[in-house]
C-alpha cells in the first residue's frame, strides 16, 4: 500500500543574529563557557527580556522562503519546565500567536514532486548546555547558548518516506543558507530535528504516532525514521499496538529506544509572557523585510537555465548553494564562456573541495583567478592538465594564475613548428602503433598523443598534436 | 532633638542641607540613632549599613546639581536589586544573594544623590498584607507595636512612620505600597503600570507589579515618583511618555473637580469608623467646591478572585527560577536532580509562598487553564472597562484604602482568605493598571491612622498629587512620625 508512512517534522533552526533573542550578548559559537552571558540571559532575579527585532526579521525571512503567511499580531508565551540549562525555568516561546503559519515547500525525490505543508513557524529562545565531568560525578552548565534565537518550523504530516524527510531537510537548509539566516549545521546543533511518525492501518486510518528525537545528521534522520517505520510495522503485523511515546535514536546501535511515555509528558503551563508586549507586524515592516528577500533556489535555477547555456545537472549543482552560485557568477568576467567556468567549477573546484571537506567559503582561489584560468584554457594557452593542477594549487594557497603560467613556462605548445620535431620522434619510435593506425585501429592515435604529452611535460596542445599526427601517418 | 530632623519633608531637608543648616552626616547620624533606638522593636530593616552610609554622607556634595536627594538617607524594599548588596525578598531562598546589577529605579535615586541606608523588611516575595511572612522576622506597626504595619512593603512603611528614614521605595502588586502606608499613617503611591521601570524589581506578578514611593507627605511622593519614572529600554512594558515635574507643579484646584464615590468600596466588610472618616474626607473636598457623584464599579467583588488567579499564576512561573542551581542556598542532601530542586525549594520557601506557587501552578494546568486563568483575564478586561466607564462621570475616585485600620499581629496569618480580603480595595487598580495614592486623613478611636485612596485614570499622576495634597491640607491628620518611645 502506498503512502503508508506518515511523517511530520519539528525543526529548530538557530538564527545567526549577532546578539541573542532577549539581550545584547553575542551568539558566537565556541566561546569560553559562560563568556557570552549577562544578568538577563542568566535569568537573574529582577531582569527582563527585550525583544531583538532583527531576530523577528530573520524569522520573517525564513517564513517567507517557506511560503508562509506572516501574522500581523504576534505575542510571546512562557513554556514552563525545570532543567538546569534553562535559567528562568521557563522558555520564552510562542504558543497560540506564532510568527507565521500555513506555508508549503515543494520537494523532489527520484523525479517525483510532492508538496510538504508548513503548519507554523515560531520564534523561541534556545537553552544552555550541560557539561558532565569526565569522572561523572559533577555536571556544569554553559549558558552561552541560552537565549540564542531559534525558529521552530513544524511541518504538516505530509511526508511519506524517510528519504523524503531527508530531501525536505536539505531543501530547508538550502533555503536558510540562501537567506543567510542560519548555518543549519546539524552536527553543530544549528539545525535540530524531531520527527513524529505513524503507520497507517490497512484500512488507511492514521495509526498511533511516536516522536523520534536525538538525530544528529540528515542521514541519521533518514535511518532513524526508516528504523522506526519498520519497528512500528513489525509491532502491528504481530498483532501488537504502537504506544504513543517519545523515542531516542541511538546512533551507535542504529535503533530507537523508549525515552518517556505519554503519561510522563510535561504540562508546560503555557501562558502569555507578561514581560513582553505583543508585537505588531504591519504591512510596512513586512514589505521592508520582503525587499531583503534574496533570489531563492528555484528562481536562481530558472534564471541560470535562461541566461547560461548549461546542462540541467550543472545548473542544479551550481545553484545548490548560494555562495557557489555567487562564485560562478562572479567568475563570468570578460568574454569567458559560462560553460567553461561551470566545467572548471564542477569538475575541478568541487573535487578539490570535496577532498578537503571544504565549502566554497574555505577555498583560496578567487572567482577572478578561476575566470583567468578558464580564459587561458579557452584560448589554448594552457592545457586541461595544467588547468586542473593550477586549480588544485590555488585552492590550497591562492595566487595569480597568469603570473604562475608565465613564471613556470606552462603555456602549451600548439605551434606546429615547435611540435614537428617531437611528432617525428614519436612516429619514429613507435612504428607498431603507426602501423595499427594505418590498418584502421584508430585508438592507437591516443597512445601516440600520450607519448607527445609525455615528451612535452603535458604542455603540448593535444588537439594540435592529434591533427599533426593524423596528417603525418 | 536632632533625630527630629527626620520628621522634615524631603524638600525641607534639601533646603536645610543647601543652606548648611544641617550636614548629611548629621542627617545620617540621626537616621542611625533612630534605627538603633527603634528597630530592635519594630524590625523594619533586613539590613542597615551604618558605617558605609556615614562614609557616603561625609563624601557627598549637597549642591543642587548633585540631585534633589543629595545627602538624604532613604530605604529600599528588600526586592529592589542593588549591585553588590544582599537583596533577599525576605526569603531564605535568596539568603545572601547579591545581585550583579542595579535596578533602574534604584539607579535613579542614587543618581539623585540619595544615601541608601538599608533594605526594608517585607512579606516573603511580597506575598502578604502584614509583613509577618518574612524569613527575617515580622515587622511591628510603629503606632501600636502589637499590630501589623501592613504588607507587603511593611518594612518600608514602618521605617518611614518611625522616622528612621524620610522616605522609602516599595512595590505594589495588589496594594503592597498602599495598604501598609495606610496602616502606618504615611503616604503611598502606586504609579500607572509602566510609569516606572520594573527592571531590577524581583518579580512577584509581572503584569501587576509597580515600584512606588512611601513618604510622609504627598509632595515627597510626587518628588520621588518624578525621579524614578520614565521609559527604560530594559523594560519593554515601561511607557514611552514624558515625565512631568510633578513636585514643582502641584496645584490643588478643587474647582470643576468631580469625585466619584463607588458604593462597592464602602459596603460590607468595611469598618464603620473607616467609612465615616473617608466620607468626611469626601465632604471636605466638596466643601472646597468639588462635586461628588456616585459611580459603580460592579466588578469589585470578582476582582479579588481574578487578582489571586493572575498573581499566583505569574508568580508560579516567576519564582520557578529559584532552584539553587545558580544563586541562593542549595539543599545539602538530595538524591538526584529533581530531588535537588524539591529539597532546595522546600527548605527555601515559606508556607505562604508555597501556597501561592501551588495555586498558580494549578490554575495554569492543562484542563484548568480556561476555567481559571482564562476567566480571570476576562474579568480583568471587565474591571478595566468598569473604571473607564466610571471615569466618564468623574475625574477621580475616592475610597478607603483598607477595610479596617491596622489589625493585631497574628490575628489573620492563619486565615489566608481573611488576609487576602485586605487587598479588596486596592487590587482592582493593579488589574486595571491605574495610578492610586493613599494618605492618612484621620485617626480612629484607637488612635490608629485611617487612610483615603484616590484612584485616577491612566497617567493622571499630576491630578492625584494635586488633590491628595489638597486633602492633606484639609484633613485633621498632620504628617508626622509615630510617637515611639526611645
């Protein structure tokens, strides 16, 4: 039966504002424990929160990119529970008047498109982190993360497979990166995802759902959901009942485990936060924010398709991340062709990045460098080998490619006069191959070209060499 | 006698300081002397810094540029944070707690030159109407030490009544400035919600709390209010409205004034003598040309229930942070994390605070929220509307501040509902966010002060000071310190 798995996601995205949601402390990741704290985010008695409007704007951008409706009147509420990483013993969140509602995102998996509805997006503050001593006896709290702004995004139960859940998350990450409102790094915790999953009965009715937590990567989400779906199916097929509960994904064992049952669920006693006033998002503010909305992935894809003569696949790769797409467009200087720039990025630059596990932001080669290389390659000044090698070098250490080519004499030899002696030599040294070509074995010409390249340390223009070899043989 | 200096108003003290008739050192010495003579008995202070205050008095320059309070000793309620000074809310759970920052209102009086001599006692976390629930002992009424001074700002009111300081700051959530001021024969003012920043006031109920002055005269209340008022970027609920010079502008004009008399505030439960005295105050205003009209505040009866639902709900959340993790004492023995919380809070909070935390937790619980908190919010809206309607017929409302004069120590502490009824005439104004002033107008047959309350529309501070000043002039009560024996 199709669509038998029903998944809804609750995603927490850390918004990378400079300061926290309710105080002026820095949100910088990796500072010394408790360095980024003040009486307000530490919840000292008598302190009061003051809303960071920038965080509201980041949330609005995120909501708009998910095609949500922004609510004109929003307010904050307190979610009450005790935990040492929550200094006020309540989290300032949004309960019944969230920032945005009713959005949708199109996802594509194996060529099939589907729409995932967005229930709501609301703002809330993050909690701190417990640090346990290695001996195990003591626990410490690092409040640096306390009150860092989060956007909680809740999908409708529209997701029908673990794979689709992963695709949705990647698409969400891509959008947030495009907006530059979040890094969405699951390993660092700037994106966190909980999932609700149930399996439909053979009659098509919704089954009892479980909540799955503690997934630390996109792959982990897919695997955890696949495991949980199988587990529920097994329970049901053996005549059992799925228990409504929260389960934790155990990455090392690759299973989910029971964490707490419905009976143990918290009563958060939400009520309106009396220390903050309701916020009005008028149309002026909303249109100001809308104007900051950058070109989103779909739009960029469409434009690239229209403007540059590239394959679908290349367009997809280039627009996958905004910095990469920007790098590509910045490299389109002079009369260099988009296709050769695209080829260098996809074939060479991406390979170098992948080898080092780097992003485009980590490389030392500039778009101008890449443009210069593409131009030299297009004009047959350098060979493709030299071009690849130079990209690898510049990714690592940077530099001016034109100067390097000049200095190390890396220009390829395409002058017939210069190549003639070498061609003669190769023909004389390889009579068998020459014979093969004459008797119609064309592939032998590749061998001879290889010999020419070897003798010229890769600097010969292979096209020119081929032409001359064909003439001579 | 030198200590009588402290019976002077802030304005008189300031003039004498500037004319070098007295020195700040003499003034602080007088304060210390009264503290030493009286406070063993009345226990109005949780902490008193004699040495440091004297040091400050020696250093202070009393020239006018240094502020209207330069060299004048004042007291703070023990829930107002001052960096480096123990601020305990009268609770064991904050024993020894020294805030790392100073409340905006406290900063304002420090910048006005005041010498803060110490922290005044209070009901634990401002929850009470008698100052009998403090972890640091009960406070006695300077007019009759067998009686309560009222609460929760009972320490502030008693310290001013005893003349240990000429003025103090308190906080008012349901009457916590006005009721003790009334019981102690001093002036108390609760500003419009948002007029004074709450930043640094340790919260009881955030949507109701407001800092205000307790003084011996109306002019002093106007002066202190002027100093502590204003918009504060650190408090989102503070009002962005200009602050008039209340003190300098006092202009008691009873002509064209319409005073509303709500029947609900003179009804059942209000002591006959109190009613007579307050009605006399109304007549005094009438004799000066004011018109008296009957107004109806029909939601008064529901107000106290709504108040106790909303205040305890907010308190249950506000007080959740006192868990022994970051500050305050932590239980010595516990089994696990949850037990650490339980033991710390069981040991740290007193009975009344626990009762209110439980009440508040209950009314917010899933399944009960609508029936209690939701309904209380609706009542709150009706109360606001009630006042709005009343103010279409009158400029201000005159009522008794409390149903009775100060009651005997121990007489109500075991009966929470009886105790809660003390707030019946004051809490509605907190729910509506309105300003209200109390001043003593006469003594009852036991010689105890009886007070009138004036309630005005939002931001009508100036009018309240004007008319309260007039009433102060008209009424038989003369501003003075209680006749304590040295």
